[in-house]
C-alpha cells in the first residue's frame, strides 16, 4: 500500500525530517510499521500517545480520527475496547497492520466511516434508547479528538488572525479552532459532547487558550473546568491535550454522569 523506508536515501525530501524520528512515532518501526504521507506528519509520537492513553483509561474509547494508529494502539493497552474511525481505507488498513505488530488488534474495531456521520447516528440511537426503543448500542466512555490541523503549515496560524499579538511564545502565530477540519473545532467539540462529557482534545501547541476555555459554556463552567496538558518531547513542546469532564484532574466524579 505504501513504501517501507529503511534508509533516509529512500525517503522523499519533504518527508525526510519525519523519517529521522520514526522510532519516536513507533518504537517497533523496524518490525515493519507503515505510514502514508499524511501519517508521517500527523501521527502522535508514541510516548505522548501512551501518556494520553493512561489519562483516558476506560472501558470503551472512540478514536475519532485514527490515522495510521498511533493513539489507537496506545488506547488498546489501557482500555478494554477501542473504536477506531477513519475515512481513508489506506490509513485504516495501515492502522490495523501496525496494531498487529504491537499485538493489540483484538481489542480494536476498525471502522471505515466519517466521524461526523458516525457521531450523529450514535446520538440518534442514544435518543431512541432513552425513549425505550430497543437498541444494542455500546456505551462510549471517552472520545479522543485528534482532527486534521490543516497539514504541516498549521504553525503558520490562520489567515484570519495574523496580528502580532496573536503570536505564541515560540513566535508562531496563534492557531484558531476555525482551522480544524472537517468542521470548526468548536462545532466538533459540541457534537462530541453529545456522545460523552469525557473528551480528550489533541490540538496544536499554538492553539489560542481563550478559545479552548470558551468550549465550555458559562453554565458548564460553573461545575466543570478544562485541563490543558502540555505534551513535550525533550525540550520541545509538541502539542496540547485538553481534558474535559471526568478526564480532568480533580473532577473524576463527573466521569459517569
């Protein structure tokens, strides 16, 4: 499906810097892990994926944009069941292939699906259950959101906000949730909260913090806070993981609400 690179000379120039980090992405890369081009620049480094998975420990977690499986594999180590979605047959096949290498494929359901359609269908079935209409739907405890950020150019911020005051500490323009794909990041969050209050939202390190805090309505903010965790690799800040509901430290009692 995709080439397996063993030497930097085989790698296209645009991907070479990612190839040098291959064992940060998958510690078992040498055993045959595969990534497509998008996977090379979007997969979560394994140590960060493991940290997130530990925070999201539960019965059933939904990985809404699983890509080549970095987070999916980590979740399969801490959760009883993982539902892994992607719209790309290639990436879904790669995720399954990589999960087999790690020996966790039996805990994962790989589903070729658009997350928005899946979420709306799940929410509709939940409403039927509440109306005492028979349904065998599995409860989802946690939703992990790692949506497309717009490619490697996400650090350039958005065309809507290039003002000097929007720059982050490392001099990158602030990233707005309006740049999240396939829909505005706020809409994506609101849709997901209809599935569960327990959301882990993986976002660029230069995301505007005021937009993250505004994801909770003033009413919700009375009883709930968002926890923003910085994800570092060595001396470099790589991303932010934002925890909501019972995933945030100090409000574990909200997990089963």
